[in-house]
C-alpha cells in the first residue's frame, strides 16, 4: 500500500511483520500461467485472455477460491515457489517492481522485522523430518532443498549457498544443528533477507521518514515442536494483540512481559513514529536503523539494554544481497 503512488500522502507510518514487498512470494511474476490454470478448473476458455479475464471476473467467488489448491505433500519444488495468489505489477496501482517504488515512502515512518525462525513452518513442509526427533535430515536432502531455492543461479548458486550455511557443521554435525540450519536457511530466504533489503531501501529513500528494525525471538509455545524451535511464523501476533492478557490462563507471566512490551512499542510508533516515545512506557529505548548504525531490537521476555543489537545476520545478508547476485544468472 505504501509503495503505490496512488496512496502517496495517505499514510504516515507502516509496519511490516514477517513479509515485505520484495519477498520472492510477494509478487506473482507469471500471472497468466496461474490464471489459465484456475480458468481451466472452473470451465473458462483460456484461448483468449480477454474472454478468460471476463470469465474469471464473473465466476462464483467460492468456486474461484476452491479452484486453487495449495499442495503440501510430495512437492516438486520448495513450498515457497508454489504460492500462486499474490499481487501483480499491473502498471497502475503498482506501476513498477516494488524495489523501484520506495521513493513513495520517503516521508513514511517504517518499522519492519521478522521472527527468528519464521521459516520453520515452511521447512516442516519441505522436509517433514525437521519435526520428527527419530528421523534424520541428511546433507543430500539439505543440498537438494537449496538447489530448489537457487534455480536462478544454477549449480554455482547451490554450491555457494550450501557452503556458507554448512560452514560450521564439521565432519559429523548433530541432527539438531542440521535441522536448525535448514530453518535458518528458509527463514533467511523467505523473510529475513528481503526484510533487510527493504529496510535499506527505505533508509536510502527516506526524507522525514524514520526506519526501525526488530527480531522477534520468543520461543514457540507449540508443545509438539522440538525444544530448539524459536519464534515460528505468526508467533508474534498473539503478543501484539494482547492475547496473554485476554486469555491469561493459557499464558505465563513471561508471555505477558513480551506482550506488554510489544503493545507499548507498536502503539507508541503508531502515535509518534518512534517506538520509544509515546504514552506507553517501554523496557529499553529502541534506536533507529541508520547508515551509521544498523540497529535492531531483539524482542523476547528477557528484553533489556543488551537487546539492542547491530547488523542482523550480516554475513548471510551480504551473501544473498551481494555475493549470490553476482553469480551468473541461469534461465529457469
């Protein structure tokens, strides 16, 4: 919404939680392919795009929704590459790719971040053994998953990515290390790296707008997950919306500590454009993300002055946004 020139002047602040406009899944780059697939399922002619578009517009919304089936087993590629229903660059509301529209956010205060294991739910679909203590994830499986993510850079991309993520494995890595590596990889690829790129794009284009970055790391409360799992995708929402206070019997005091802090930061930001300033007291001052200090706030129940950190996963951010992009492009 903030990137569209149609909305310029309508927004003062924006918050992105676990997803930004430059994520690989945020824009559908092959809309006609998917339009034809859906059209075939609901009986539309696909020979003429005008007829197809009119047929889709006049179709029953329920039939159209049910025509899209998200496959979750025996996937031919990583789950993230199968997500079809997304916005398109239409030349009107989005006149260009999202990364080229950040001048429209110059006067918008922006706060963005991810959960430290946002990719866990996706990794569990791609490699179900992630959540099965008695099942092993092999090095070959990790490499094959990486190949599926890096098809645009071919074998060179797969090898470079595998090498940087397995650098600390040693000769005989423990299964917990291997599985956490997979989750870190998926988290980086789907959420963290695009978010860091957007923070930089906002910062580069900002005039009056301020930029803030966070990492949410309160461990998941799901009892069926392995004990090493951190904050999974959407785990942050219950704290932002105060569920530990609304249904207190289901939560612990430390959960309310996290929720109180997040509500304070989020509402302060909405009011003033600065998460540390407003009507709500906060546990620690949250500095802006700047060229001189790429600060972020690590949010969990132990939040204190040491929670203010810099250069989130900078080695991997540099790899994806610089080293990887310099590799020769391979046609999909």
